[in-house]
C-alpha cells in the first residue's frame, strides 16, 4: 500500500511541474468540462451515493453523518456551480505581490506560485471531492484525495469522472488522483510522503486531525474544529440577537461554523432567553444551561465544563449567562477553537474591543457565524477552514493554495 501511494505521489509531482506552467484558459476550460461532466452523469452519481447511504444506515452511522454524506440534487448542483465559480475567479498564479529596484540595481519581484502537490484527507462529504479538486487545480497544484470509508463509492466515481473530464480538456495526466481504498495504511503513507507532498490538509473530525498530527512528516494545515460562540451584549438589539442566534445554531447544526455556545449578558437574559429557548425547543434543539439559564427555562439540562468545550455538530446548544463583556471574552479564550466568534451589540466600543481581543480566524459583529464559508467569502469554494496561523487562516481558497517565490533580475551584479 505504501508503494502504491508513493507512486501516486511521484506521478503527481511530475504533473505539478506541467500544471504550474499551464495557462489560465486551459485550467478554466478543464473546470468547466468537469462541471458539465457532473451535470451529464447525475443519475450515476446518485446511484453510487445511494449505495453509500444504504451501507451507512446498515452500519448505524449517525443522522448527522448521513446528512453530510448525502448528495441530493441541490448539493450536486452546488458542486457544478462551485466548479464554474472557481473557473470565473482570477488566477492567483503569477500575481506580483511586491517588487522594486534594490540599491545594487537588482530588480526584485515577489510572485505567487503553486505549492506543488496537495494531499487532502477528508470524511463524509463527497462534495469536498469537487471543491478540493477545483481549487487545487486552478491554483496550479496536483492533488491527491483520500476520502472516508463511508463515501468510498461516491468519491471514487466522482474523482474518476472529474479526472477524465479534466484530462480531456488539457490537464496533464495524474493532475487529480484519488486513493481508492479505505485501508488506513494508505492514509498514513500519504501523511509520510515527505519530499513529494508539499501540503496536507485534513477535513474531518478530531480523531482524524489527531491521527494526522501524530503521523504526518509532511507540512499540515490543521484546524482545531469549530467550537463557535455568539455573545449577546448588554446593548444588543434583542430581536436581531434572537434571529442571529437561531440561524447560527439551527440552519445547519452539523457544520463547523454552527454556534455551539450562546453567551448572554445578565442584564438582557430575562428579556431574551425564555422566548428564544422556547423557539430552540420547538426546533428540537437540546439546551444545556448554567443555573441562571435553567431558572429562566427549566426544561434546559444542566451544563458542565465539558459542554462549554464541546463541538457538538448536532442540534445541541450550551447557554451561559455572563456579567460582562470581559467575562464573555475570557470564556471564548478558554473554550474557543479559533474558528468563528460573534458579538451582537449596538455599542461601538464593545464591538471594537471584541474584534481586537478575540483570537479567531473570523470575528463577526452583528452577524451569524454561519457565513464562514468559501462560497460566502467569494472564493467559489474552499478546501476547509484553517484555525492555524501559518500559512493560512480562515477559509482556504485559491490564494491560500499558493506560495511565492522571489525573482531577481540583474545586469551582471556580483556581491562584494
């Protein structure tokens, strides 16, 4: 298995040299051809996905995972739209970041270039196959994908379909490869393909991320997950706060940008929480609150420290009443994962302090955390959300899948 994966990585490395020099028009044509292939083969994609869903139900995987696994008509249309949107985006490769003439007469330019070979290990969501492929290829990178066992049939079919369409439109062979096995040894081999894989991106649960961090010898762009908070300040517009909090939890509880803990200033808790908690209950959200929350809404379960630290990825919400903005910021600093944090307030000073002191990839004022998404940020798609600080943070799009080189042009200069 290790030999097979290393051979894939070697082929990807060779392809990456051609890809890095490929013109934008050819890359765009390949992405559009992939979008057409998705539309033309929708029935076959549904058939492969149906087999995965049936196997998942038989094995007893959760409804949350089944939701992530499902490729319905809207999600397939979204994959095709994503490919078209990435094709329409400016090509980052060759972009001049800075430059000028040095004192010695050398002309210096810092220019965006592809990373080379990107490996992506992901779980559950077969739409990641198209999203990841489109971004990596547009940024001039060869890509090796390794999906989870629960979506093996969907991913295998999608990857073969996309690779064939891309090569017919002008991409080098082996620009897109998929590891067609659920064997863990294959994933470990990809993690350890040092010198061949330039960046590894995990997209999945904490178990996957911990395994990669423990085994990888290639650079990893990691995420600590999405334990996201919304803080309702003393000066908040409470009608706005209720809508934002409800959207952040209920619109799609199983994703990493969903709110997991609601923090409410004590001065507005009596006015906000009883009606909002009742609304959450009608939406079948399980509520876990501190003593003050339970006094206002007795049906809430008692919360403990583990609830503040948990990314539920489910219709479960922890609620905590705080006595100050400082206490809310301290709570986020203690339990947050650096993903997305929000404040609802009409106080400019409070909002600016929150923005300044909360350490996260995305910080919102008077908006739902659910906007942390490549599509919403105008990236066309994303490979994932990075909570790292090197080299990318937040949604990982085209620019984040490049690095840069410094080019110096001279006229015979030598150093003293």
